[in-house]
C-alpha cells in the first residue's frame, strides 16, 4: 500500500513538473525518473535486499546527489538546495551502513525510502511556486545568470 501511495505521488508530481514547471523543475523530474529506473535495474546484493550495503543503489544515489547539486548551483530557485541536501542524506544512509554493518535491513531500506517523500514534495512545491511567480510577475528566470 505504501508503495502505491508513493508511486501515485511520484507520478502526479512528475507530470505536474513536466507540464507546468520551468527548466529546473523539468530537469529535476527527469533526474528523479532516471534515478528511479536505475535503482530498480541495479542488481541487489544477497538474498535479502538491504541486508548489507547495496553498492548499485549507493552509486545511483550518489550520482543523483551530484545531479541535484548541479541543478541547485545553477537554478534561480531555493528548493533545489533542499532537494540536494535530502539526497545527500540518502547517500549518508549508505555511509552509515558501511560504518555500522549490523543495521537491520528494514531500517536501512526505510531510511533509503524516507528521504524520497520530501524530495518529491519539494518538486511539487517548487513547481507550484514557479506557477505562482509566472502569474504574479509574468516571468520566472530559470537559471542564475551570474554563475559561469
């Protein structure tokens, strides 16, 4: 049931960002889609998922963090910084598993999933704020022109 709720939230937010968002929102939606697909496709370690460090998921999460950081550095928005920070928290979950390998598999998996909800919600809020700025000001610059 929880997976269906998340998938519904994810799909709705991705469509909202794709059709109503600016460039940073659409790019972030694309990053989330790529990360979701890649996470499903990477091979899992062992018979019990998340019983030990999942290197494939760790790599996907790390690359996703880098992508969100790049968006945050260029976007003329605040929400990408929060999204990057939450994704870094996801990466740190893997680091915690490396340093304390006796963590229960359900705790490791739960912490991996826990950061996904606020990331998706941030994208929805960011898209709504983009729409609001368009209504109020008639435009909403996507990228910070002072960053080279």
